[in-house]
């Protein structure tokens, strides 16, 4: 659990360090993620890191907060509106240290839990380990939007394996979430890690497989890139259908970007 939490803290810190370099104009620039700004992205993470801390330390308080959130959603509020109402009095420069304090406390609280401890969340309970990797995935995904606005190339690292694993294990969920039949055979996955090694899932198959760079795969399953804008290669009806709807995060069905929409010209290209 401590190793997973160390990775989670590193993921948070990488994004926070990038956010610290943003100009006031960049904090309010429009990202490709539903028109959110980097301020919205950080506020969103901060909100769920605060409620995440409640989930880890005070299940009753979390339940009350989750019920209030459900009421707000039922009343037609978007999550971005909720976070703007909560943190809107802060500039990006003010929000950043506030968020750092929250995620540091969350990681410390998670590190003290047994990996198998069940924690409440918005839906089914989660193990503490799964909770930590889910927070890592969400931080990485929203972080990509901020990296894209800053036009900075994101370095690959071993933490991607956590996100890739979530992407692989939500193969069936991507179909169930859309009320589609789950293909009988999940594809064999072979990804090239940042250090040049291979990460694999499943049994080798000549008819159902997906291969490529781990970063590309993570970008697709978090819906930050269209598969055609990556170097991913895939064969088989199941793999092909999956790449059109891959969604490794909870919530209603969402569509990834169209081809070319999220291509980024990096400043160091």
C-alpha cells in the first residue's frame, strides 16, 4: 500500500509542479475537456480529494456529503458548477497550495490503511488499493488536459502501469456501461513501457490483440486521444469495437475525441 501511495503522491506532485508554472492567462485557458480550464481541472481534483479524505477517515461524513452532491446533481447542477461555487473565491495560485495540502493528507491517510479495507465511494465500495489507483488515474487524466494547454510533452514513467491496468480491466465495463454485449474474448494486450520493457495482459492470441505504446493506450482509455491519433495497433472484432468506446472511468457513457481534435503541437517538438 505504501508503494502505491508513493506513486499516487508522485502523480499529484508532478501535476502540481506543472500548475505552479502556469500564468494567470493559462489558468483560465480553455482545454479540450468540455471547455474546462486548468482551474476547473484542479478544482475538480481538489473536490474529490477532499471527499476522498472523508471516505478514508469518516464514512458517515462522506455519506452525508455524497447525499448532498446527489441532491445537487438531481437539481441539474454540473460538477463543474459545484466546484466553482466551492472554490470560486480562489485564484489558481491560491487554489494550488490548498489542493496540495488536501492531497497530501489523503495520501497519508490511505497509506495507513490495509490494501483490502473497503472504502465508501460514489457507487460500490472500493478496496483502499483500488481507491488509490483510481485517484491516480483521474489525476493523470485531468493532468493531461493541463499538459496539453501548457503544450508541454509529458514524460512517461512506471506509474503508467496502474492506469493501463485499469484500462485493461474495464474492457467489459466499457460495453456494459453502454448496454452492449461484451465480446466473448478479451484481447491480448502487449504494451511498450517507458523503460522499453513489455507489459502484458491475457493469453497471446492471433485473432484478438492490441499492441503499442503504454502512453498511447492510457491516453485512449481515459479518452484524451482518438486511437487513430496514436500508434496503437489492434486486430479482432472485440478489440476494434472496444477502441471505439473504451472508457476506464465510472459514470455514464462518454465519447472520446474525434480524430485530430486533440493533436497537440508541443513547444519542444
